């Protein structure tokens, strides 16, 4: 009887009959379960390979047929001397039988309930799964699977798992400590990809987080272009991957690295920011490119060195700053550094963010309509410090109510941001306004900071600036407060 007919026959047997058959075969040939058998389509399979081929991925739970088949697969795993022959795990993954692959790895899918995944980060889940595997009754046998073994096409198990983008499978394999630097040849050019590069190309954020947690090389270049993972994400527009990378310590990412995509001088390569500017210039997902640039600059990356690229960002300054605001909404720890860099006059970032000397700037000035960019920058600070949840022993919250006294505040960044907010509010509340107000344009053009405001107030005692500062340090009394006592109290006067 040929192998296929024989396999089909024993598949119909009850489990005990199946066990007896396998044991009898092993008595006849001790290497029976490690042997490869020819199939009519020309392929070669072990008994375990054939059982896996017959398995159907369940849609809802495991049915009786699969349960019987799993029991037979488990028995073969127990009896086999080398479970890696025929790459059964690779086979299960490539054929999309993820629940079976997890079963082979000894992982219960219940470890990955949606409720738990929402509440727990992926690295915590990885740690939990590793612990459960080590405590498992079948740990010794299951560990016989070589997670670094390659299939007939040279693909590692880790590479195949990444392609599925199934978090539970990737965690189950990483829990067995594979070599996370091992390359797999991919693309028509057969470029060796490390798993971290593959995760970037797949725009697989969770994969990047897990690989980084296992010690993946975060600055190793890829291919002849010498793209680091960050540059690769930028050049390909993989913004989810870029966001995941930027959640890692920035010192481990080398944000200013250059690739071999050379500028006209044939010597200087592109940084990640410059690759995204290139995508913007070519109208490739412009909104995503701006979002990526915003994320990089917020994390400390330098603006592009190329003048055309700087002009491109300057002409899209408001959209860029709105992307910055969205990115920093849940990252208050990055706000101060970003705003201080914007305030640094004559720096590349300052010239991008604030009004320049272009025709557009001249027309805005002629019409008395400054850019809103400066207001967006300062709103980052007021939003951060007016949030009570950010206040602590060392950080005071910033009240934006007119009745609050700011005498005790010493942070010039917070004071200037609050001044800009109040000044703009006062200006907008006027029936008749001066569109060419000096202070209004100093703010808009980035030619102002807290020290400048104080000096201007001293030199212009009747100005709106002086009025706003007086209100900041000598606020109006609260409703029901004793106005007489308020009037008799000492009053701060800016001299």
C-alpha cells in the first residue's frame, strides 16, 4: 500500500488503533517517523507533515474532527525522535494554520484574549507566555522544535511569523528566544532582511516593539541603500512602523544617519526627515509624510539641510504644526524641548515654523493677517500645563482663568505661552483692532519670548501688553470676594 493510501486509512482509525499502528511501524523501523515519503505531486512528507496537511483551520473553536486529529498529531510528536524533520512548524505557518502552529508550540490561544490584549502591552504578554511555556507539562518535548531552523527556501520561522502579522504567533516564537538578527533573503533582488527590517516593510508596529524588546539591532543598515530601520520606514512611508520605532530610546535609533540615496553633490545621503520631504515633494501620501516629519522632529531629529526641503516645510508650517500637536497630545514630556527649539532664533526649525521673508509673508503683512503657526506652538505649552493630571510636586499646573495669580510662576516658557493666550484673547475681543499691532506681529514672526514681553511692557506702559501682564500678576477678584480687601492688598506693578 502506498504512503498516501496508508495515511488516509489510519486517519479513519480511532485514536487507540492509530497509536497501535504507529508503534507497530516503529518496531519495524525505528526511524519511521523521521522518514520522508514520496507523494504523487512530487513532494516529500513525513507522517507528521501529512497529518498537518489534513488539518483544517477552524473558524469557530475546534470541532470534533480536528480534536481527533490533534490527538493523533500529539501522539506522533511524543513518539518522534526529531520533530524538526520536514519543518512541520514552518508548514503550519505557511499554510495559514495558525491555531495548529500555536498548538505545536504548546501555547494556548486563550493567553491572547482581546480583553487582555487591550489592557496589557505586548512585551508583558510575551513575558507571561514565556513563563507559561516554561511551566507547561509538555515544555521539554515542545522545546525540541528548533525555532532557528530554516525551511527549504531558506526562510526562518521568525520571518514566516512576521509575514502573518499575527501577534500571538510572533509572541509564541519569540518566547523561545530565537536569533532575532538572522536574515532571510527577500524581494526579487534577494536582499538579506533582518526581522526588524521586515517588520518595517510590513508596517507592523507590534512586531517592531516585540523585536526591539528581544534586542533587535535598531541601527543596522539594509541593502545597498544602507537604510537604517528609521530611514527605511521614512523612505517607504511606513508611518506606523516609524511611530513604533520612535517609542524606543532615541539614542538607540541614530536619527541623523544618512543612507546611500545621494543628493546632487553625490556625497551626501538622505536622513529620515529628508526622505519624508522627498515623499512630500513627489506628492506621495503628503499627510502621512508630514505626520512622520512631525514625529521625528518632536523626538529631536534635525530639520532637512536642503533649502528646497526647508522651504517646502515652511510653506506647510501650519499643517506640520497641527501634526505636531496631534502627536504630542499624549506625550507631554516632549513638549518643552520642542517649543524651546522653535524659540531658538535663526535656527533651521525657527525659520521653518515662523513667518519668513517670502512673498507669502509679505502679502500676509500687507493684509494684516499673521500666520497662526506661533499660536499653535504656544498652545502646546498651555495645553500641557493646564492639565491637572500632569501637575506634581515639582511641576505646578497652569491655570488659564483670569482670576488666578501667576506671581509664583517662574517658568518663562509657561509664562510666555500664557501671555500669548491672554493677549490673543484680548485682541480678538476688541471691536476695533489694529491688524499691524507690533506685539501681535512679534509673536507671529517668532521674534518674542518672555524677556522680550517684559521689556516691551516696561517701554510701552499704555500698551495692551502691559494690561495683559498686569492681569496675569494682579488678577481680577473672584465673584463674592471682598473687593475692598482686594483693592487694599499690595499690587504688583511692572516697572
